[in-house]
């Protein structure tokens, strides 16, 4: 087994013979660190990643209870097994109440020690997994697979299968709503890290002041409101994949810190000088022209090169119109399954209308529209009049060319959404499922700039 993938056990005991006994017992299966005093153990613990501590209760310069509390303050998830004599049982029980996993008595039984260590480390991994799954449960997954039969999408599927087997960084580029996170998940799920966490981080949604603590985590007392130690997203993702969505939203300073992590494969929690290894795969996504941002001094060229090892370009929905009906059927089927009702159908005229629309918000916009239509339409068949319910007269639609009808629909639709959010362009863009810049371009094109945005 590669030593870098082994769990690390710190043995703290003032008796050299005990330390050496533990070393001989554990060194084949674990990385073993040794310390003979409390001070020495703290120095080791704060500089190197430790998964489990075998801690003697009586030490020449301190006692095990105090050390236990210091270790837990630094890393609340470290597992600690107390090593004690019979006369120290009461102290050992107190240690368990303060967070120790268990205790063993001298002279110790080899099989008992190995079993306890294995169980304690399994618990540590389980705690990390629970934290990860809790964050995943908070996310709503609209659909679980990428839908597409267009030749451009088939090339994307082939590319995913190839690069999934690599461990290189991936940069996914495409317009808002094209399914960049779905592609990132597919790469992770088909790769060798699939059994480990996939941690999505929306760089645009996290305030700059919170980004470091979100990524790196922090120790108790690192700043005023840090009343307890918190594991960061990078640590939760251990051996898995970190997906950095909207990477173009990171400020230059944060880009530099991210670059260092990718290069050095290590980081530190805020308020700590303990180095944590970053055994991670990085996948980033952007809907902006990063080369243009580099020219404007808004994005680091060296970070771009580090991320763009395996580039993926996702086509917008308007460039794969053949998938529109496939996606419609998919979303209608999902809605029927969720609601327990019979799936509705779309009339031929309505279908042609939807196929002609440019979908600036791409698949996400199509999904949002389908959800809305299926909710408000009483009939089992959705007609073009149902799609154009935003105050476009039925007679007027019949007299329009398809291009003009689509344009009128866009104009009424965007206008209604803007009014519903009192002109807030950020909220409107979110409801429309498009980027704010796309919304600005559309309002200009459709002569809606007189709307308060």
C-alpha cells in the first residue's frame, strides 16, 4: 500500500518500550508517528495530519485529559484511544465523556488494540461521509443523467468516458444552463475516485469573505465567530473530486491560493499551521470567455493552464435543436412520475414553436418552462396558446411568422418576469435560468431597456 494513502497514527507515551511496541505493531498498516512528551506530541500534531492518537494518560509534562482537549480543539474529528493502567480507569472514563473513542489497559492485548484502531478509523471515515451526504441531501437534483442524442452531445459523452480515467484537472466551458455540473458528475462517477465524495462549490454564490473558510475550514478561535472547529469542503472531499462552478467569479487573490493548492497538493485550515494533504481531483466550470478575462487582468493565466489540462466545451441548446423534443419528453416524464398524474402531450404547433426558440438559458430554461406549463395548463395537451399565455392575443399569434412569434414570446415572457421581481436583474436572471449578462443582452435586443433593471 502506498504510504500516502495510509491512515496516520500518533503514539504518545513516555515509555520508550511502549512506543516501540506500538511502532512494530502498526507500522506495516499505518503511518506511525511517535512522541514521548505532551509538548512533543503537540508539535507533531500541529504540523502533520493525524487520523488517530494512542494517548497515554500520565505524561511527565502534562496529563492525557489536557492533551485530549487540545487535540480535539485543533481537529474535532481526530479519534483518540486512551492508554491507561488499572488505577487510572476513572480518568479514562472521563476522557471518553470528553470525546475519546475508547481506552485500553496496560499490558495491552494486541488483537484488542488492532480491532479498536480499525473501528475508530472506520468511525472517522463515516463521520466525514455523513457530513458529505448531509450537504448532498440539501441539493435538489432535477435529473440524474445527461439527455442528448445530437452528434455534438455524443462527442461529449465519448470525451467524458476518456478523460474520466485520467486524474488531470478539467475545465468545462459552456453557457449558463447547459449542464456543466452534470458533465462534472459524470466524469467523477466514471473515474477511479467514484467511491469518494463529489463536492460542488458554487464560487459565484459564496461571498468573498467566506470563501476561504468554506474551502479550507477553520479552527476554533481562528476569528471572532469561530466558536468551534469546522471542516472545509476540501477536507470533506478527501480522495474525491472538487467541482468549482463559476470559477471565473473568484477574485485574483483567491485564484492565487487555489493555484497553490493545485500545485502543492496541500493546504491549512484557517487559524492552524497544520498541513493537510489535498488528494483531490479538480474540475472547474465557466460560462465566460476566460482568455478575454486573462487579457483584462481578471483571471490568472497560470491558473487557467493548471485547470485547462482536459478542456470540455458544451454546446448551447440552440446548436443541438434535435434534442429539444427528447428533453421535453424527459421532463414531462419526470413531472408525471413526481405528481402521479398521466403525462401531458405537446401539440405539433407548440413543439415547432419550442424548437424554433433560441433558449438563451439552455436546458435549465427549458426545464423551468416545462415545469410551469405542466403546473398551470389544465388540458392534457399543451397548445401554442398555453406557451404564449403572457398577454399575447390568440389572434395575433395566428398572424405571425414563427420567428416573430418566438420573439414576441421572449419579449412578453422576460417583461413579465422582470415585473414580478420589481426589476431586479439578478432575481430575474435566476428565474429565467440564464446568466445576468445574457438577460442584459436580451433586454437590449428586445427593446426592453426602459424596464427598471
